[in-house]
C-alpha cells in the first residue's frame, strides 16, 4: 500500500484555507492549475511510497514511539511558495516549526528502521500542496497572494499514517483518496 506520515489540520483551519483558495481560483490563469481537494489537505512528514504489508506493523509501532516522544505543538498555515518551477503550489506553516521538523525526522527514521525504502533524504520543508501543474507555470501571482494569508493556529496533537489511493479510472479530474490507517497522540500521555 502507498503510505505517508502526516499532520492533518483541523476543520476550522481547512475552512480558512478553502476560503483563501477560492480567492486564488479567481486569479487569471487559475483554471490552468489542478487544484487539490480539501479531503487531501495535509502536511506530509515522511513519504514512504509503496510499503509491503508485512512492514506496516513495525512501521506503526515505530511511529507510535515517535509520537510518544514528541510533545504537542502549535502551528498555523501561513504564506506559501512553489516547487519545481511552478509544478506545485503550496501553503506554508508558522509556529513551532522546529518541533514539526523533529517529528518529520522521527517519522522518516521510523520508516528507515522498519525497512521501508525511503530513497534520498531531503531537508524538511513544511508545506501543504494546494495546486499542481504538469508543466512549468508562473505561480508568482498565487505565491504573492498567499504571502498575506495566515490561518487560525491549532495545537498538533497526533501523528497520522495515511494510505494514498491513486486514481485508477482515468477519468479527468479524479483525485487521490486518502485514508488514515493509524493515529497516535503526541506526548508522554499518548
């Protein structure tokens, strides 16, 4: 199964971001982007890709320990940027980014120790993807518009293992479906 570890923003944060995205969709050229859907909005901590079912129990145990060792922390979605010359537009985050990066590192280490083929390590960059493009796109107007955005803050209280079900029908506009398969509370009480 295709898996990743993530932080899932609460509903009030998702609603605030959705209002901002509705504003961005009114900018010229917005119809040339593939906008991600609200059900898929998350901050990826570690992407595991295809994971053999036999590795999932050990990965889950290791993620539970990573969550247990990480205290709850405050975050807010704020600002934005792009990757890949406009191939991905994202909302950023502010708050306790050090603890977020620590949790991401622990989630990545959990995958490696569980035997998941992780590929090359990259420095963690907190982001929530809001749109994609198959081609290089000038996303500056969207990044500029996101610069003034700050959503409500919340306390991150859990680490979530998510299964990504990729579209298979070939229907245009079909999006991946995301399904939480494990949740662990942060902190010693978890």
